C-alpha cells in the first residue's frame, strides 16, 4: 500500500520507492530506504508526518504515495 494511506501509529516496512534517483538519494539521507521501518504519526491534509528512527519527518502526500509499504 502507498505510505500516504498507511494506518496511523502502526509500524510499516518500506518495500519500494518509486521516485527519481535524486529523490531516492535524498530519502536515503533522511533514513527512508527499502527495508527500513517507519511509523505514520498523522496524515492530515496534504502532508504525511512520519516517525523515522528517533526523529519526525513531514512528506508531501504526492511523494508519500510513491513509497510502497507493508505492515511490519
């Protein structure tokens, strides 16, 4: 399922990132890579707020929809 519709407060595992290489590199630097675990904290309006490792991160809904996840 896309990260943009993942249930809140549930750990999910990143399965695939369908974005350009430049965007993938940026996400890698933020700790979002295939196999990593993230938790959706909120999905309000046009943004998705994630818990990545020990920090919070806000992604645009369009980018979040390109990240495919599965419940961990």
